[in-house]
């Protein structure tokens, strides 16, 4: 049995103005929705580059939201 990976840190993206998160989108098109629930957003860990995630989501949500990473254990 493979050992489970234990991340050094986790992070979510939060909108600078509202503190809301990008909503998980399972559709074909990105609807650029925001949510207040951690259960409805992407939780990244140290295997993901925070700068790349912020850059991608800021470009994808341009004009709707601007994100910063929020770190937690």
C-alpha cells in the first residue's frame, strides 16, 4: 500500500476585495462564479505553485475578481 502524501501547507485563492473563493466549475465553460464555502473551492497544496495559480485565476477572472493565496496547514 502506498504512503499518503502529507502536504507541508495548503492554500486557497481569495478575492482581494471580498475574501470570496473561485467556485469549482465542472461545466464546459468557466462561469466565473465566487463562493463563500471552502467546500466549493479548490484547495491546493505545496505541490502546486501559488504564483502560477494566482496568475492563471487572475487572468481567468479578469474584471470579476483578483486573487491572493491564503495559506493554512
